[in-house]
C-alpha cells in the first residue's frame, strides 16, 4: 500500500502538498544514503521495477534505473525502438506481457498524453509517469522544486519563480506550475507569445513577454529547452533571433545584478536558451538537479511501494 495519497504518480495535479513534503523528506534521507561509501539500501529488495521507454531519454531513464538499483530492486529495461511494438503490438498488450513476469512497479515514458491514465485503469502495478507527451513530467517537477528549496535554503512560499521558454510544448512546465503553486510560490511564464498557451493565466500564473523584466522579478528561473522535435510549424523566425530576445547570458545577469538561481531540466541547447557562461556559472544548479533526481526518484519508488 502506497504511503502517499495515491497508488500511482500520474502527475503533480493528482497529489497533495503533504505528498510532496513526504517525498522531499524521504529524498533528503536518501540523498544522505547516496553520498555514503556504500550507496545501497535493501528497501525494495523483493520488488521488480520495469522501465518502459517509448520515447527517448537520457537523464530520466538513467536516474530511475540508478534509483531502483540503489534501493536493491530487480530492474527490467524496455525501449520501444528495439521491441515488438514495431510489429504492431498495442501498449496494453506490451505492458500486460511484461507484468505477467511478476513486475511490481512500472516507470513509463510515452509520447501520448494520458497514456499512463489509460494504463492505470487496466493494470494493478504502481505506475510512475516519466513523461507523457506534452502533458506532465512529475518527477522532474519534484526534483526541480527540491533543488530550488536547497539552493534558496528556504521553502518556496512567497518566492517568485519564472519558467522561461517553450511553455507550449513542455510537460515540465505544467508539472512545475502545479508543484510550485502547491508549495506556495508565485509563478510566471516568459517566452515568445507563440510559445505561451493562450489561456495559461487560468492556471493562476502570470505571463511576461520581456525576459529582462521576468528576471528582475524572479528569485529563480527554470529555463526550458526549445522542443524543435514537437514543433510542426515555425514558432519564431530563427534560433539566433530566439537567443537575442529570450536567451539568458551572463552579461544580462550581471547587469541585473541580483542573485538569481538558474535551473534547466536538460538537455540544454547551449547558446540558445542559455549561454555556456550561464550554464557553467555559480547561478546554475543544473548538475545539482541531476544529483537530486536520483534521491527524488528513490523517494517516489519507496513511498509508492508502501515499504517503511
Ligand atoms: N529532463 C529530462 O526529462 O531529460 P531526458 O529527456 O534526457 O530524460
């Protein structure tokens, strides 16, 4: 039985602030574990977790696998490109076949928004959403918010956080908005009008089209990748023009002259969303995000499994 209010992690929208705090508390404990010489605990030693990736991933896939191994789970990896999906097998048949091998938990990335909701109506195993199309990426939002709290040495209540870039195609943006609001932060989005969803204010977020004003307002900027692979029409004239109007460089940060923490969920297009002198500067906590990702995913797996 899950220790959280839900059996699955389908999205941040469906969990409570108390769930988020419980995940952060467990992640802090696991972060201490993974910085020890012996980084493993036996918490999930009798469990099997399947990582089902129907879409490309570097960070999330590796981070989940490492989290599962650190918890001593048995791990099964599946990638769609080398599977019988290419022979026409349905998602449900693929997953049911894998589950018949006595799998307890499923971590899945899928290009179709809602694929995890569909699956949750048909299978018993716990499901963790590792990204569903342009919908949600809950563990990314959890690790982002956890990393922000760590960098600010404070909780996020009343903090000003701007999410910059391709909001329209981003699952990270929606999960971040839900998570940051549940933690009491003020959230704005910033980007070209063509990359901001039309009715986003209805989610209670502000919209700022000027990057300098957005940065002057914020304590933290979470900078998103331009998702060219999801853009079937041109949303801005060129990457060079995007960089000129929305790219964050060190000269701009120096000119604003206040401490702004910069995150990027990766993968980065260096020289497009941020320049290297920002990505590798003291403003940036990009590698801390990746480190915290393992602890957050250990916490989610552990709490959903119901182990204590
Ligand atoms: N941040 C993120 O989801 O990266 P990957 O696509 O490499 O998993």
